[in-house]
């Protein structure tokens, strides 16, 4: 009984920290409509800044409180700076681009933190008052956790007073309800947005500093925190403060009891709960309906007839690629194999994002499933290469179809979040299922048969990837692709002319999943190994960047984007240790400067 | 047998009886206008008919078969097409492709993955655009059309479904006087040539009286009058609650 009570209290304490982060995220979303991927980074900065401040002050409680408040102010100021210099430029960009831009910010902050504070974990020497315990019968419970438990509701109360008893709060609520109306009333939106962002950032920073007494400042905080906070905010309903509080409580308790009862699947459990909540309430517990999916990706342009010039360029490139093994070495051939796979991976995502208008932030899920399907079949069933490669698209396609049934009616940011959640589930499963998948160490030694050789495998990959990509392209010019686009452009009209949009979208999810699965299967053999990272967020972002770099509006976009990205990656990023910073900066330049991508820009330029 | 038969249709929103027991029928080739002051329940009634809303009570029959609880797609298969109050078209496609996709849908060719759309039903699409006088605009991007043209394109898209019944929500909303007259004449001509039954709502009385065979008048969720334009004009009740505002 005491044990149970102690566990519940522990859960409530972690829920409080989570709430501080989630509250900031949800307030920022409510007012600015930006889903801030860098929110976890602000929490991480709070931990590091809090460490610097607190290691220079005395260890009494008053100094600790002062240090936390100072961290709130400093991170709040950093947030204000971030808003004024960058976010302000992307308020009118589609939601997906905003998500991607703030992901870029996250990458940059990570490298900058590394430069300033170094790679090691930073801990504070524990002050005596932080080491205290209270007795719960048999159990000892830390006083500090008790303080945290009261802090969460305290902050909720303070925010409630701020929102309901001050002019600033009234403006925040009004802007959350109707942004245009607030603008029409002559309120200076810029100052309001900056202030809201500073408030949210400060809360995240404070949460980071509060991690220190029982943990450390480290470089993993950003991603871990932001993914949890996303789950909380999506469960509660984006923009809703009470929703964030209830979501935090749910996740906090779930994590504690998950570890106790089902330690193997804790990571999965959290996302499962989110998926169930969204299946029952598509906008979260207290959320408003999200904006239409299609507009979350781009403001869709007219698609003109196919250019024959592009066809000739493509054919010429293919001839060069086929002949390449005759005059290049192993290194270049390796990169070209990766490029061919990247083209298929990007093309599969483009089918979803372009014609179907489905924002996916977790496309690596299917890539990872394909890779592991092939690898596991090779390792445990001693399957020959053709069979293992066949299994990749089949497994990915079947799972994509099951996933599609659950999500195909959702839209906008919620759908993007659920794709991200599913990818995290896949990642967690392969990460934790040690006996089968080798966990973090992956599965090694998965080379294609000796007889095939490097050249043979390259030609096989080139053939399969080209064929699959061409099929995906053809679909877009076929009735199927037009029907998908019809639903994206106007769902009511598409239904009125009798298009079975739910089935069409489901088919698109399945086909895209299967194609990405094939790409993953081929990739595993090209690298000779598979790792959980194949299903990770970084890889999902790779796919998104390829599509956006090439241009989501154009059918040739993913091909151009995949090739350009692979070249950039090899040419630029491997030369520097600061690849996160460079990649992050490149994302920002892309989103702010060239939202239509390379092919899109070429089309605009050509059309002049 | 009536093309459309509506029997004591009901819909409430939190205690407000938006549609309280509406019954009427519509024959093939007949044009019927549904009018009434703001808040009378026209739009609710209309959204019940086109499947956007589910009624609380009553029945809707199309050609004798009960479609009350059928989804939008089933209505389409039974020959019910609709126009939207704010024109809804596929903006990433050309005018011709908008019609082509509707033709492909009707022909059951949506699930084809390998053939190019470019040539499928091209001639039929052009023929339909000709019917609404838009052949010259066939290759234009749909997003660049003037509002009146978008409304005409909607008609062509609706015709592609070979409809027996056309539901039009304020077909001439937002149009100038000359444009409006042309639109209403076009609807009359299409209804006559293809024996299509048309039910439409409209705020503009000139548009209503110019083409309607019959007029249904709603107020406070109920039908208060039904009859030919002449009869409605002479109806004192209608004058009191509705036309009185105009006079």
C-alpha cells in the first residue's frame, strides 16, 4: 500500500515537470499556431543555464529558487530572441514547414550547447535540504519530489490567474480563439506573440533547471522532452491548458506504472495511449478541430502537363547510372546505391505528402520495418536474398494498411503527430526487443551473396528503385493520383462526385508504406547491417527534407531532392563535425528562402 | 413515382427545431425553389438532403429507395449531384481535368494506376464544358477562374455524374445581375434537355421567380406555403412573413 502510494507520488512529481514543458508548448501553439519542435531544446538550455547559475551560488533553498527564477528569465529572453529573429518569418508557412524549421533550430541548439558546455553530463552537488526524505510507512519519499508535486498545480493556478485576471491573459485567450479578430481590434500582434513565446520558453527553461537536483544536464534532454510533451499536448488537445495538465498526469502516472508492470513496452505504451485517445477524440480531450491536412503541407498550385525535356534528362541520367560501375570505384558506387534508395524513399513519402495531402513526420517507420523484416528473415530463417527483399515491402505494406485504418480519418497536425508516434513505437520495439533485434547494437553481417558482388547489388538496387519510383510517378498521372488530389483539393466536392476518399487514402498509405519498406530492405543489405535508428526521427526528417528540397508540388521533386540531398550529405555534412548545425541552418534557409524546393523554383523560373 | 420524396423530416440543434416536420415531393424535370427568411431552416433542410447532416426523424426517398441514412457517395450513385454555396472545385487541376475526374469516378475507373488521365474521357469532358459554354476555358488552371465561371464549372462537374436530381445551394450567390440571369437560364435549359429535377435555395427573388416551376416557403423550420410562382406571390401569409421584408 505504501509502495503504491510512493509510486503514485513519483508519477505525479514527474507529471509536474512534464506539465511545465507542455504548458509552454500548448500556449505557444494556441496563439501562434506553430508546433515548436525546439521546445525540448529550450528545456535543455534551461538545464545547462540552470547548472551554470546554480553552481555559482550558495546551496540554501533561497538561492536555489533564485537560480530557477533567473533561468526562467534567461531562457524566456532567448525564446523572445528566437521568436523575433526566426519564427516571425514562418507564421504564414504551412504547418509542416514550421515543424521542420523548428526541428532545424533544435539541431542548431544541440551543437551550440555541445560547444559551450561540452559533451559530458553535468550534475550539481546536492544541497542537504535537497537530500531530505519523508517516511511513508516502509517507503522513503524525497522531499524534493513532494515540492515538485505541488509545483505543477501551482503553476497551473498561476497561469489560470494570468489568463483570466490580466489584460495580457485576456489577449492570449482571445488570440487562441480567433487570431484575426485580435488583429482587427488593433492589438500589436508582434509584441503579443513575442511575449507568449517568451513565457512558454521560460516555463520550459524552468522545467529544465528543476531537473537538476534529481538528474543532470545532458544532450538527450531535448528530444526526450519534446516527444513526451508532444504526446501530452496532443492527448490534451493542442492549445488547451487544462488538457496539458490532464495529459501530463496521464503520462506521468503511465510511465511510472508502465516501468513497474510492463517494463519492456513502456515506450510503446505512451504512444498507444495517445493513439487510442486520438481514435476516440480526433482533436484530443479539449482541443479545437485542426486545420485541413492539405493546407498544412503547402498552398497547392496548379499542376501542368508533364515536360518531355525532364523525361529526356531522366533517361540520360539513368543510362549514366547504369554504366557507372564500369568506370567508378567502390566508394562512389556505395554512394550511388544510397542515392537510388533515397530516390525511392523520397518518392514514397511524396505520394503521401503530394497527391494525398497526408503530412507524415514518421515515414522512417516503414523504412525501418522493411529493413528489419529483411534482416530478421535473413538472420533467423536463413532466407535467401530475393525472399528477404520481398518480405520488406510486404511487411511494411501490411503494417501501413493497419496503421492507415486507424488514422486515415484524422487530419493536420494530429495526423503528423500520430505518424511520428508510430515511428517511435517501431523504434522502441526494435530497440527493446534485444533477443530478436540485437537492440541498440543492431544486426550485423547482412551482406548480399558473394556471387552478386558490389556491382551486382548496385544494379539490382538501381533496377528495383527505378522501377518502383517510375510506378509511383505513373500513379500520379493516373486516375488514382488524380482522385487523391481531388480529395486533397476539396474533400466535400470529391465525396459529392462519388470518390471513395477513405479507401483511396488508405491505399495511398499502404502503397507508400510498402515502397518505403522496399527501400529499407535494400538499404539494410547495402550497409550490411540494420539499427533502430533506421526508424528514428532523423531518418524521417531526411525523407521530409528530400521531398521539400526537391519541391513537394512537383512530381519530379522527390527525385531531384533525393539526389541533391544525398550529394549534399556526402559532400558537405561528412566534412564537418558540426553537421547538426549545418543541417539545421540549411533547413532554415530552405524553409524561409525556398519553400517550393529546387524543382518548384525551376518551374517558376521556367514559367517566366 | 416522385423523383425525390421527403416525409416529415426533422432536425434539432440543442432544443431548437431547425427543421420540424417538412414533407414535399419533386418530379423529374421539375425545378423547385426552397425559400424563406434567414434562419428559416433552408440550409439545414438542404444539408439533410445532400447527406451532410443526419435527420432526427423522417425519411428521404430518391426514386422510391430510402436514402435517409446513406452516405454522400451512395447518393451520388443514385444520381444525386450537388452544387455548393461557395464553389468547390479541384484547384490543382485544369478546368477539363475537373470534369474528367468526375467522369472517371462515374465510370468506375478511379482504381486504375497505370493509365494516364490525359486522354481518358477527354472528348466527353469537352462536350460537357460546351454545354455550360466553357470550351474556351478548358485548359485554364481552375484556380484562375472568375467566380461565375467556377459556378458554371461546378454545373459541368455535376452533369458529369449524369444526375437525375440536382441540389443547388444558392447557385447565383455573389453574381452580378446579368451573370445571374444567364446562370438561371442555363439551369433551366439543362433541366429541360436532360429531364433533371432541380431543387435550389436562393435569396434573390428575381432568380427564384425566373425559373422555378414551384416554390416551397419555409419559416421557423416548417413549410408555410407551396405552389406555383403565381400562387406564392398572391399568398398573404408568405407576404407577411417573407416578401413583406422585400416590399
